[in-house]
């Protein structure tokens, strides 16, 4: 695929894992801000679009295809993938990272007062993500799966209490934006996850865990905002 400064960031992200990694490495928002053009996204991130386009071109020959093309795979497989990979990761990463945070804060808190704010931000994003995932697993994903089963059987699905899938999707996307803002604050507070000069092994491990958490969140939100949600909206519209 040929990209330009007017290409939407989500289309670049959808092209390959390598393209997403380039966006991730340069701090370009491809999940919550995926609807922006590359030019618009680069203005916000203060990165020249030519730098992105150059890297994409250089890596085009090495880009591996997606293991699964989520644009055509059944929605039920995608919702299961999100639950089993990303939701599970979040639930396991939160307590593991919290232990590191507590350990590092107890040892370095006096000399690094930013750790208190870091702990507050991580606790908040963790709490919000757990609630968010519960709503998806208990309400939104089951409806999407039922919608797909009805479409495959050429039948109708019982109207949901939320009237249209657009309503919970709108709420989920707002929650994605809120979580994204919290991890942006974490990135800023940690100077892009650069451990201080006096950092011990646990301190460095904490920053790496936070970096990993952010990267997983970006991939997680990308799959929902740019793939799952638009496909579910189209499927519901086709059924009307």
C-alpha cells in the first residue's frame, strides 16, 4: 500500500504489524486518534510526516502479513482474541506492575516524588480498564456475537436495551480516550520510560512494565476502534 501525508493513521496501522511498530516507536497515536490523517497526527506529535513515510518505505519489504486478517475474520473470533489476549494481559499485568510500583516507591519515593503521581495514575487506569472490560465482556461482545449469528442464519436478533450498538460503542470509545490520556500522562511523567540514573533493577523493570502496558493498550484499542466497532456497526446496519 502506498501511503501519503493524507492517509488516515488507522489505515497505516491496519496495513501490517511492522507499520504499527513504527507508529508506536515514534509515539504516534494510531488507536484513539486513528481517524486523523498522517499530516494531522504528525502536527500533534511534532514529527515530520516525511520521517514516518521514509520509515514505512524502508520497512515495506520486511513487513510480514498479519497472522489473521481481522477485517474478514468472524467477529466472534475477534472478540475471543481480544478477551483471551488483551483482557487477560491487562488483568495479569495490573497486580504484577502494582507490586513493582509499591516496591520501587518504598525504596525511592523520597528522592523521586513523581512516583506518588505515577502510582495514582496507574491505579486509575487499572481500575478504569477492569470496569471497561467487564462491560465489554458482559454486554457489548455478547450482543456482537449474537448479531453475527443472526446475520449468518439470515434471521433477526432481539433488540438490545441500548437500542443500537452505536450507543455502547460510543461509550467504549470515550473510555478508550480516557485510558489513553492516562497512559500519555504516565509516559510524560517517566520521560518516555527512561529510568533515572540511580534506578535499581526493580526501577528499570517497572518502567519496562509500564512501557509494555502502554503498547498492549494501543494494540487493544486499535483492534476495537479501527476493526471491531466499525464492522459491528456495519453488520447491524445491514440487518435493519
